[in-house]
C-alpha cells in the first residue's frame, strides 16, 4: 500500500477543497460594534489583555472577556489579538507563495501589534496598530518578506495616506530631545491627528526614527559598529469621534 507523506496529503486536501476566504484583519472591525456582534472568536487568535504595544498580559478566551483587563487612562479596555494562521501553516507545508501574504499579523508587509479598544459598555471605540519588532528575531523572517525593524518608520507613509492625513496640515514635527540623536544625519519624530466628521472617526499616527539616549552608532568603548541601537516605529489608532 502506498503511504502518503503529510505534505502530499495536505496538498491533496488543498486541491480538493475550494480556496478559503481571505482572513479577517483589524480593518474588518467596525467601530461602534457591541461586544456581542464582534466577529466570532475563531476568526482571530491569541486574545489577551494588551499593554499599549508592549508585552501581552492576561490571556483571554475572546472579546467577551474584555473586562478582565485593566482600563487605560481613557477608560478603554485593550484586547490584543492576532490574525488567523491556518493559511500560514498550509503555505509553510507546501512551500508556496501564500506565506508572504499570510505570515503572522501584518499590514502592508509590516508586522504589527493589533488591539481592539472597548468602553465599559462593551462598545468598540477604537483600534490600534503598532509596528512589531519581534519578527526581526525569527530565523525565517526573510521567507515571509516582512519589512525589517529598521524600516518600520516607513509604515507611517502608508498609513497616513490611508487615513487621509496631510503632513503639512495634520502633523507636528518634533525636535530631538535631550540625549536623542539622528541616524546618518536624519531623524523623524512626527505626531499626526485628523478628525473626519463625515466618517465620525479620529485618526492618530506617530512615527519615530532616531537614536534614544544611550543608543550609539558606534560603541563608545571600543568603537565598533553597533546593531539595532535605534528607534524605528509607527503607531496608528482610529477612534470614534466624540
């Protein structure tokens, strides 16, 4: 009897079944949605209390457990979530091109940390995306064509265009603070905000690209070039306009 390998069996299953629908993303979440009308828990994964882009906190079973999280200064409960990874596992097994568009939680090939922000009544008041540096430390990151951390400030150009933000109208350019330095003669500290009355939404974007205090291009002791000593990030948020 001929024995099928796992990859061959998986390939046969994929050929036999119709192509799956595109996975949901943060942009499929509709502001103003009550907790009981949010997408089914199975559409995403990795639910947990968020920490404003930092490490995840208490694991959650789904949106409905939002009140297990501590509210922020605005009274909003942050639920961290990740995109469904079924297609990523299939792509890795078959070694095909779908990996590039299904690897991890990404937006425009930038890895991102995504969160849903609920008020005390369980109404979705906002969503948040912050560029995620973690994939830079994965050995197979290059297979997914994800943008490296040094380019994460460039996500700002994509997201401001998506939000209809115009730099000279909606953005404030900040100067470097004490101990902060440029990178190769360049730096970016940009705070942007725009309210769209028609959509009833407020858009917020922050872009950072510079060296923080204590970060150097060359080691101050031995003069060797350093690696990874810089801040390169983009934060994007959308809220219901109040």
